[in-house]
């Protein structure tokens, strides 16, 4: 009986080895297949149908398409990290009807086709795209793919470490079920209106390690759209000048929502470095309230105009003083000329008003 048992075990081992692709390790008991760091150029064929956990990582795979995962209806977890994948074609994952977790981190995605992330039955729950976008233009392809793909039930999205300098408008508009959004370790400088428009269910938002100098009113309104979200805002190069006062006021009112308050500190100017933003309102920044700037500028203009006019007036008086003798002579000359003219008019008036003098004047004229 014993030899038959040994033979059965050997046959099972041989059968398992025979159905496991070259360069992979297969465990039917754990329902797992691992193809790790084997310099594979393509997704290996012949992956057992029982596989639920598939790890193909650290290889040299450049593209994946619809033919890559045929017959793998049972796969729930798929990791394709660090494979140098640059192209994902449309409907690549449509054969993975049970897929719930997809890891594409550490790749070089340059082309993402519009329906590249479509998964049947909206089964996907977690999508990891950290350190996976090749350049800044890839984010446009990603935004299109997120809008076109069936990810309405996605709960976790990781976009950290991609060097993102902006987020396309409404990039998350079709991810209404999202619970966790990782945007850490990028180069984001601003959050614009509509970025988090449909993410009312969000429970965690990580914006740490970006390039935010402050959060302006528009960004604060977007954060207020997420009433249940735990926020990570630390390790940004905050500039503690007048422009940071609204953010500091908002932060003092929203402390319970921010998970890393101790990491929110001023980076600039040097005099305030490492000062907690919570205490910025107590530090004299030389700021003024809204509207005071224009009034101050107007008042300064009036003062300057008054100084100029006063200087011109003094110069005028000084010139008059220097020419006082000439002016006095001109005034006397004008007075004498006016007196002569006036006497002539007065004499003519007396002649015209007296008939006798008028006759004498007429005879004289004849």
C-alpha cells in the first residue's frame, strides 16, 4: 500500500510541475502562482485555472493586452509591479471576472488606452498605480481611462510617487465609491474647483509630500466637500506669509480631520521655519485685512500728491520773491496806464453828459 501512496504523491507533484509555467512557482493549496524576477518578456501562458493570487513582478514585460489573461476567471489578486510595462491595451483585464485587487506600481506607463482598466461586473476594489506613470502626459491617458472604465465600485486608488504637477479636471468624476485616495509624494501645487466633486464617501485623502505652499480658498472649499475624510497634509513647503492666514484659520477649525498636524510647519521664510501653522495667527506677519490694501495705496497717493503740490507752491512763492522788484514796477506801470485810460473815459463821459460842452466839442470838431 505504501508504494502506491508514494507513487500518487509523486504523480501529484509531477502533475503540478507539469501545469506550472516555466519560471513560475505554483501552489494549488494556496491557489497562488508566483513569477518573480525571471526576466519574462510576456505574461506566461499555461497559468493554472485554479489561480486566485497571481504575482508576476520584477520582469521585462513591455505591454499587456486582451490575450494576456485568458482563462483566469478565478483570479482575485493580480500584481504586475516593477515589470517596465509601458502599454496597456483596451480590454486587457476583461477576462478577469473576479478581479478585486490590481497592482501596477513601479512600471513605466506611457500609453493607457481608453478602456484599458475595464473590469467585468465592476468587481475591482483596489487599484495601485504608484510610481507607474512614465511622464506628465500619461496622466491625461489615465484620466480618460478612469472615465471610460467600469470602476464605479473602486474603493482604493493609489497615485503616489508619480511626480504629478496637476490633476486633470474631473479625473475622479466616475469614482463615486472611492474610500481611499493616495496622492502623496507628487509635485501638486494647487487643488482646483471640481477635483473632488463626487467623492463624498472618501474616508482618507493623502496630500503629503507635495509642493503646496498654502491651500487657497478654492482648495479649502474642495476639502470641505469631504466631510468624512481623514486628511494628510504634512511635509509640504508651506510659505508663512500673508497668503497663508486663511489656511491657518481653516486648519484651527478642522484639527480633528487632519491626521498629521504635527507635520504642518512653515518652511519659508527662514525666520519662521519649523513654526507650526496652527500658531501662525499669533505671529506678526505684517498682514492687513482684505480691502485695506487699496485704501492704504489710495491714502499714500493722496499724501504724495499733497507733498508735490506743496513743493510746487513753495517754488512759485520763491520765484515771486526773487522777482518782487520787477513785479512791483510792472504793477505800478499797469496802474498808471489804467489811470490814464480811466481819466480819458471820465473826460469823455463829462462832455457827452453836458449839452454845452457837447456843442463846444462839436464846434471844435468842425
